C-alpha cells in the first residue's frame, strides 16, 4: 500500500485548483498516444457494480463536427433569448465553446444496459450508470491537466440531436461533449469567475441530528 503523505495531498489539492473548464485552445495537436493513454487511465474510475458504462467517442469527421456546431449555435441562441437585462449582455460576451479551436473533440456516453456488472447496485437507481460515467470524465479531466491539457465541457447542446449526429447505438445515453487541447492561457481562477458571471462558494455541510 503506497503512502500518500502531506506533500502528495498538497500537490493533489493544487491539481484540483488548476483543473479548468477551458474555452480557448492552441492549434497544437494532441498526440494520439497521449489521448489513448489518458482514456485508458480513465478506466480506473469507480463505477456501480464495476460496470464501467462509459463510452468515449473521438469525433474527427468534419461533417459530424459541423452538426455539433449547428446544434450548439441553435441551443446557444435559445439560451440567450431567455435571458434579460445585464445577464443577457454578459452572456452574449461569453465565449462558451472551443469547438472551432480545439484539435480534439470527445463525446461521452453511458451504456444504459451494460452486460458488465450484472446489474449490481443499479436496480433501484439506474441513474448511477450516468453518475459513474461522470466520475470517469472527472478522472480524465484531472489526468489531462497533469499532461498540460485542458478540457472544455460543451453543455449547451440538445442531447438527442447530438446522439443522432454521432450515430451511436440507441442504448447509449449522451453525457457530454468535450473539447480537448492545450489552453491558450493558464489561470487558477475559473474564467466565469474572472468575468464576474459567478463566484465559487463554500459548500455548506448539513448535519442530521437525532
């Protein structure tokens, strides 16, 4: 059993602080072997019943990328239409996608009926398959940061249209679309906080008393 001392814990917390949702990328390509190694290491993430329901799809085809781009533009326009006042003005100035710059596009799905795991732990909470997939994404996100890579989560998408554009099996549930690449700039403070869209809060812990 390895010993994770105070030095290691401090470095790990530093890694958590420097994990960023990146929106601006350099054009430098991501080495294919590096991406493969990161995705393989993401398999170390925990999953309900050891089902490993995550499905990573690299999106290289220009036509499919364009379909995702159109999906984003439509959803982004709709989001802006539902905002008013100062928030609308602030939203319009945000750069919410790295779709045009990021050299690597990655779609992530959760298999809704995996044979692996034999159904353990998800009979009453099948959504744990989605939760497990998100943990794998977070694992990948941290690993990418250790290789100087950044991820940008494109959440302003219609999930049904995204899945159709990527032509995946119907049992795959869309979790997210990610841009991957080397950030144009580095900052420990989240970009949305720098732009005063929102500020990180300290999570309140609720203790139940008998």
